[in-house]
C-alpha cells in the first residue's frame, strides 16, 4: 500500500509542475499581449494561465483522494 501512496504523491507533484508550467507560460503570453497591445495574445495568455491554475487545484484537491481508493474497511 505504501508503494501506491508514494506513486500518488509523485503523480500529484508531476501534475502540479505541469500546471505551474502552463500557468507561467500563460502569464508570459499575457504580458506579451499587453506589451504589444495584442488582444488575441492577451486572451490566449489568460486562458492558459487559468487552465494552469485549474490543473494545480485539481492536483492539490483530487489526486490525494486516490490514496483512499483501495482502502478496505
């Protein structure tokens, strides 16, 4: 069971890193859109940033619940 718990923790960390990377990429696109006064880049940057935040929240809230999935009571 400890192996499964450790795997879930590793998966949680990987998904957080992916979400954070997407959020940073979105923030860069957002700032680039403001710098060039490009509404398309601003929109894309905001969407990427919010998607990254959503992925991080899912990783922090839902993935840890997988550890209790196979617990026999």
